[in-house]
């Protein structure tokens, strides 16, 4: 009986640990009951931090106006975080009582959470490249400033198209599955090749490539800022923000993608991993770290940028005389 269950096309999801994830890919032989509960609690905590934080960013952007390309990119990055955060609500419910939103809801919410994930990665990369050009090549950035609207809207449209295109298969392969205890929303691929290819594309296009771009660009920006004639306090703040962006990305996404990569290798019968038993707790930790990415940008923006910090009543008096001059030093387009 167990062998029949293991050979089923798909009965595991990204969002809870109640069942088997493509028998060959992830099999939790000794299921522990705390997995779904921990996921649900962590999702609620992430929602409670991310939702007000990202709504606050949108409110400030609305009040300040979208005056630069950086403002537009931040708007889209915040929208991506909000999409992802809102999609966590049904998956929190799913971890507690199973899937209650029907077949259409399964497809829509699966598509939505991957759209939020992929668009976040895409816009974070685009935003990083923009900041890199402004700081490392300021002459070129200044000369092209009058064309920022066209540049911004074209690059943003391409980013949305990429995100939508790569997330649509998640909706196509999503389906509800009935088991004796509850209804589940899962990804049902038509073959292991399709599933493995999807994971490799996700790891390469939405982790390795963004990480290399972000690491390179912020390393160069950090060097330029360190050698600049900015006031020591402002230079220190800018360096700290750059450090937080890179470290935050690394902490959130590296464990999850390493775990996913090892799972895929195990599915391909790599000898060194054939005896590896996948731990529920390791999965939960990597999973929660990755999903907490939607909290990082609001925290960095609020703590590191005067534009947002001055809207907080508790900090407005404290920072009245302090100017975080990274933006002014680079033509008002480099807030992080």
C-alpha cells in the first residue's frame, strides 16, 4: 500500500508537510505532527510583519510621489511582496484544516504565490542593476535621467511578463487531491522530467542569477561608497544597508535552494544522496526562511531611509536634523 502511495504523481506541496512530495523527490517516512502547525504559526507572523510594513511603504510612496525610477521599482517590489504575503493567508488555513478553496482557488493561489516570488526576484535584480548604474556610472545615469520614464516602464513590463510567464505553469499543474483526512492542493506534473526541469529553472533563474548580480553590484557599490567623500556617518549608513540587503537575501534564499537542489539530485539517483533521508524540520526551517523574504525590504527601507523613517512619529523628532544623504549624493535615485 505504501509503495502505491509513493508512486503517485504528486501528493506533496510547498506549503505543508502532511503528505508525500512526488514519492521520489521528498518522502517523509516518519511524519511529525508539528510541521503544519509550525508553518501556519510562522506564516501568520510573517503576514503580521510584512502586510503592515509593505502597506506603509505604499502609503509613503503615494504621499511622496513617484519622482524617480527608483521610486517606481520600489513600488513594484513592494507590490510583489504584498502579492506573496496575501497568498500566504490561504496556505496558513491549508496547514490547519486542509484545502477549502476548491479547484479554481488551488490554481489561482498557487499561481499567485509563485507570481509574488518570481516578480520579487526579478524586480530586486532590476532595482539592483539600476542602483549600480546610478552609483558606479553617475555621469551616464545623469545624462539618461530625462529618459527614465521610458526605461522604467519598459524594464518593468519585461519583468512582469517574465514573472507571469514562469508562474503560469504552476497554475496549470495545480490540482486538488482527496485523501482520507482532508482535501489537498498540490502540484501534479505530467512527468518527472517536467518537474525536475522546473526546479532547475527556478534555482538558476530565480536564485543563482539574481544572487550573482546582487553580490557583484553591491560589492562594487560598497567599494565606491567607501572611497567616496560622503560624511562618515552617511557612508557608514549606506554600507550597513548594502550589507543588510546582501546578507538578508543570502539568509532567506540560500538554505532553501540548497535543500531544493539536493532533493532534485536525490530524485536523479545521485549515488551520494540515495541514502539521504529528508528531514521535516530541515524543510520547515529552509521553507520559512525563504518565505520571510517579504519582511526584509520593509524593514530595510524603514530603518535605513529617511524618506520612510520620518513618517514614523517615534522617529521623526529623533531624526529631524539627520539627513541620510545617499539619495542626494546620487541624484535622488539610490534609496535602498
